C-alpha cells in the first residue's frame, strides 16, 4: 500500500509493483554503468561498450540503449582527445619520416624474402615432379590393357554362344509349329 497526496492509503496493482521494480532496477543498472565509466576514465582503461557492460555486470543491450550509448560514446571521445594531442606534440615530422623509412625498408626486405621462398618452393616442387617414377603408371596401363583384351575375348565367346542359342531357339520354334500343325491336321479318331 502507498499513500496518495491526500494522505490516504491506496492499494497498488501487481502491474504497478512490477513496473516500479523494473524502473528501480533500470536506474540501478544505469548508475552502475555511469560509475564504471568514471572509474575507467580515471584509471585510463580503454573504454569499449563490451568492457563497460562486463564491468558494470549489465547486458550489452543496455549499453547500446539510447541515453547510455551516448554517455559511453562521449567517454570514449574524451579518452581519445588527450592521447591524440600528446601524440601529435611528442611525435615530430622527422621521427615520423624515420619511422616511414624503416617501415619501407622492412617491407622491401619482406618482399625479397617472399620471392626467395617462392623460388625455393618452385625448385622443390620441380625436383619432386622429376623424382616421380612413371613405372607404376606403365604397369597399371599394361594391366588394364590385358584386362581389356580378356574382356573382348569373353565378349566374342558370349556373342558366339548367343548366336548358337538363337539358332537353337529358331529350330525349336520351327519344330513346335510343325508339331502343332500335325496335331491340328491329323484325323481325329
């Protein structure tokens, strides 16, 4: 029960209780996110949405929700501003040119190394191909040729058998017809 403006006790519905509970929980979680943002800024810990969610022990959905997302983005930009200013002040043009020259030297060295590795790989593959013997292939071809000759001979024999059987079948049919005719033309007794 709660009291209204007139001081009378009113009964809250379960939906109101649930709504108030969720609103309170939401406020607590958002406060935890804000506390973690302040702590991460003071500790100079790099801020990301996932880190904030983990440290505040809230869902990633909450850190991307309107209101909270803007706070985190603002904290990220605050954190990046001092670093960018100090980097540009401390790094002079000459040191950047030196870094660029060193990077170019390293790149050209890596390219030479890559080409050397490619050449050695080509040579190794060529040696492997030259070392392969063709004897197993020739042996296999000879075996297959023998099997083919055997299959052709067997096929010829079977064709002869088929022809003989067809002749026998033709003779049997002719004999059967003759017997049927004789049966039909024979005088009945």
